[in-house]
C-alpha cells in the first residue's frame, strides 16, 4: 500500500498518526503506528515520529505495512437487537461478550456473532477483523451499542463520535454514598506506568470528561449513579469514579475490595451499563434515542430500579 497526500488547511497541530488514520479508515491504528516505527511514513521527504504535528502544505508519504487479513468464522451467538434499518444496527450487548477479536478472545466475540447474522451486510471500513464496528464497550460492560451496516453510515458515525456529538449515558452501581449530588470529573488519564492493563490519572494523559449524578442509595450503601461521558477513553468511568472514592461494584482493578458487611452478594462483574445513546442518524438525519434496559444481575443488586429510570 502506497499513498501520498498534501496537507490542506485546518489541521494545524494534528498528530501525523491520527491524520493518517482518518485518511485510511480501513487500516487499523496499530498498523499505522507500526508503519511509523519501521520508517515507512515520511513528511516532506524525511522520517518522523508518529506524534509529529502537521502543517498546511506538508507532503505526507505512507508506504505502510500490508494489512493482515484473517478469515473469521461466523458463530451462532444470540444478539439482542434494539433498532435496525439498512444502514444501522443497534444492540444491547451482553456482559461478558468481547466486541472484536484480539489476543485470547477465541471465537465468542460480537464480531463472530455479527458475521453469522449479518455477513455481507456490514460496513467494511473497520477492516476484516472489525466489520461494522465503530465504537466498543468493555467485556464486562453491558448495554447499548451501534454497528454500521453501510460504509456511509460508518463514516457518519465515526465523524459524530469524533466530534463528540453522540450522547452517551451510563448507569453505575458504586460502593458508598457520595457527599455531593452531582459533579464533573475532568482529570486526564493515560496508561498506568507499571500495570499496563489498567489506566491511571496523570497530568500528561489525554483529556477525559465525565459528568455524574447521584440517583439513590440503598440500605446496603450501594449508590446508583448516572454518568454522561463527553470523551471515550478506555476505562474512563471506572477510573474517574474510583478516583472520586466510589469504585464500581465488582471492579477490583480500580479499588473495589469486596462486599464486606454491607453487601450480602458478591458482584459477578463490573456493574456498569451503557443505558442510553442519543445521536442523529447519519443518513436519514432522524434523531435517535436508543435505550438498553439493565440486565437481571444489575436489577438483582438494586431492586426497584425501574421507577428510578423513569426519572432520568
């Protein structure tokens, strides 16, 4: 693959790797970064780091690695469909389901299920390993997720997520009761310097913004919080709430220490649910408000959840 572009105005100070990823949506970010490492990216004839900032008029040459292709086999796994048309598919993802293949994920991912139910009817812009995938949820996180069936929808959704015009509301069950009723968490975050599987608050990290609202607490000192995120960093809500002193139930990575005397039942997973997604349909321009009802394990830990949701 060989590409050559001249940078137009309006992208000053954008990182070179991000700019190339936007130019080549079919190529994964990992492949773009490997191309920089191997010196296969040049700006104005010279090798540069992936963090190099672009200027108007720069000539960018990309002779990237060949995109690895691996054939994925469809697997008959159930899908809970909330909305569907010829361009979009909206699902209520089950907790425990990984979104796309990776190291150690085998063949039980959402992508394998999508290939079984929708093969040939998914956007190809995400690459062979991620057909239709525009965004993702963690393995443990349940809830609403949108998939692109057409390339046009994929482009539109990607632009909407990048512009932060998609409303993303989560429900979290946390340990303890916050002293305030609401707040805004704006602490930057990045990969933990020692434990690479987790994230940490760090001044040199990427900006992260979570708004939270206290809904109610139980006699077991479990609190139900509504969280609206304006950025989509890895583990963002989990890290922000833990840093606030109220880790999500079941989240031992970020400080949850077990039920103790207050909670009679040990949570089987991180109790975070993507409850609502609000966006403009990229083709019809219809405003969509897509809601995924919390699963049974969420309700079991917080009985009486239904009337509370009607107030949010």
